[in-house]
C-alpha cells in the first residue's frame, strides 16, 4: 500500500495517507508544512503513533516529530531544569533521568511514545501525571507561524487532558518540553497496585527500585507493542464525584475498585467495569480485549478504524446501560 501507516501506529491499523515525512528541526517542520498545503487536510503531527486510531485513509501528510536533545538549562542544590526535544523517546528519557539522579518521573517508566506527546494527554501512571514536573512547552503555532513558550498553567492540564486536545488542537506543534526534576528522591508510592507490589516483594522506595518495579508491573499487565497491536488503555478511567460513587456502590453488590484523586473526585477503573460485564477477553473480528487487562484493546489482523470503533461502541453502550457511565476513548480518533 502506498504511504502505509500500518507500521507507524502501535494499534497496527490498516491506514495510509497522501505523504509521510519526518522533521528534526523547526526549519524542516516549516518546509514540510509548506509542502503539505497541496493536500486536502492539514498535516497530522505524530510522535510514535502510540495514542491514535488512524483512519483507513488520511487525505494529507503525516509528519513524525524527531527533534532530539536533552539539555540542562539550570540547576540548584535541589532541582534541575531540563529541556528535551519533543521527538525523544519518552522511556529512554525517563531512564536517562534515573541514570543522572534526576528524580520524579520514575512512575512513568515504559510509557511508549515521544516526549512531545506527553503533555498532550498529560500522561500519567501509578499516581503521577507528567504535569507535576512539566514547567514549560516550547511550541510552534501553525496559524501565526510564530514560536512561543507556554507555561504549565497555560497548558491547562487535567486528568488525561490539556489545552492541546481542545481549542489549540492541531494548531500547536510542541518542539521542546521543559521539566523541573528533584535531585533528592521524592518517592510517590501511594498508588495501590504499586505499593502492593513493593510491599509484597519487600522492595525499597528508591527511585531506581520504583522505576524497575513499574517496568516489571507494566510488562505483566500490558502487551508489548512490538508483538501485539494496541494503544495501552483504550478508554479513559471514568472520574465521578464522591456522591455519585456512593450511589453506585450502594446499587451494586460488587466492590468497585477506585482511587481518590487530589481534588476529592473518585477514579473508577474502566477495565473492572468491562470485566464485571463479562467483556474480558471478548473478541470482535480482528479486535479483542486483552486477557490480563480488559482496558486494553488488541488488534491482531487486518482490521481498520471502522472495525475498531464498532467494537468500542458496543463496549461503551454496555457500560452506559448498566452503570450509567460514559466511557471516553483515550487515544485520538483521527477523522478521515
Ligand atoms: C502499551 C501502551 C501503554 C500505554 N500506557 C500509557 C500510560 O500508562 N499512561 C498514559 O497516559 N498513556 C499511555 N499510553 C498512551 C501513549 O503512550 C501516550 O499517550 C504517549 O504520550 C503517546 O506518544 P506518541 O508520541 O506515540 O503520540 P502519538 O500517538 O504520535 O500522538 C498522540 C497525539 O498527540 C499529538 N502529538 C504528538 N506529538 C505532538 C507534538 N510534538 N506536538 C503537538 N501534538 C503532538 C498527535 O497529533 C496526537 O493527537 C500507552 C500506550 C501504549 C501503546
């Protein structure tokens, strides 16, 4: 297939587009964007394609960000300010931090994708969101052709959410991301599955141990993107008010796994809701729910976006009709 994107999205969907290119500098990005104007749709900017559901055909260019570099901007006795090229591999960067004794990001080990995509959905895992350590994004605005800096507040981070998913969607290309990391370990081990793992294996709470533990837990709970098509969690874990949670808990005899967020709201686990309804390991054509983790949709064949979304709609309807909870799709569903 001409300009196939199959190898460029971790869900391995059958997909293609008018043209593909990569950029490793602002100049190259500008050239690519100029070239892309001949096509029907604006160029789609991707990192590693690990959080997208691509259409069968995208009538435009797909540009992969490969801007590299990790630079120490400044440091004090307590903190280090690091600026990172948006095309750097996220996990490699986290490992680099551990090796340099820059602490904070260890809970986010092994999340696939690029540094530049991390702010887009405010990636998070095991009780930590990237927004906790992110101080600035350097961006290029496609409509004004200007570069500028956005503070963490301007990124308007929320749970798996940021300004980049809303009114700035597609308009801003993240070129570099700035982090303020600790030089003294500040372990965050309150997340139930992480603390259980550390306690039961009598593992210390050092950043290196947490990094290793997270890698080990993730390797058991998630399929490798090298072997099985997937985008990690297919649905966002729903967040409800404490009052709504209490009603839900009183309506059903089962115990809902949950996690109380800093703002008092309660995060439920979409995987558990699907499991309770018997969807674990269910299959629909080339798509199934991963046996070890019902939140992960896997793809093992010739499926495309339409097939994938049909299965997703079935699951969403099922959860809504029983629990009255709307499951939102986590990866970006790119329109054709
Ligand atoms: C096995 C697996 C496990 C995962 N686990 C987690 C997890 O624990 N927590 C979590 O939060 N996520 C998780 N994810 C989702 C994914 O890893 C993250 O969302 C990651 O940040 C996506 O990076 P990417 O470079 O592949 O983004 P892409 O899929 O290439 O792009 C995602 C979105 O970001 C936009 N984008 C990408 N780069 C830029 C840029 N430079 N500027 C502006 N917009 C950009 C794209 O247009 C698109 O809308 C997981 C995915 C997989 C496959």
